[in-house]
C-alpha cells in the first residue's frame, strides 16, 4: 500500500512540474554590451563577453542559445519572468546585470560576426577580423 501511494505521489509531482496550464515564463533578456576582440590570428580562439540586464527582481537568467557557422554566430539570451501570466506577483524594481563569457573556437572565415538578438530592439553586433 505504501508503495502504491509513493508511486501516485511521485506521478503527481511529475505532472505538477509539467503543468500545461502554467504560463510560459520564457523571455529574451536584454543585453546592454557585447565585447569581442577586433582581430585575431588564424587558428586562434576568442572570447565574447555579454552584459545581460535584469531590469526587475522577477527576471532570472536561464540559458544562452547560439546558432553558429564559420562566418557568424547569432546569440539569444533566455531568461524566466516569474510575473509572466500571473497577477498575484509583484516585482521589486532592482536593476541588476551579470556578465557571461562565450568561447568561440575555429574554424573561422576571414571575418566573423557575432550578433546578439535582443528581442524587440535592434541587435548588438561585433565583427572580428581573422588575420
């Protein structure tokens, strides 16, 4: 009997964590700065540093998605908004930022462009010359 109740309880937890009726709280986070070197030597790796902005206490960092080819990379920074789709949540108005460093390894074309998707505002871009 205890085993059956444990299985039912565990199944309830799994269903609750995948509730299709919960609002999607995923948001594209703002990025206020992108820094990358202007030039690198052929065969070298480089780092790009993103400054991610969290405008209120309900936003949190989730993950970074990168779509990459030899000539470019498009970056989207995803977060969660605890207030999205919920009327009972108030968010403290504290502005925070955090940095995230991304490593890019060869192969690269002669120029490599890093583009940061920022949702509704224009993207940030940096071009690295490969010499």
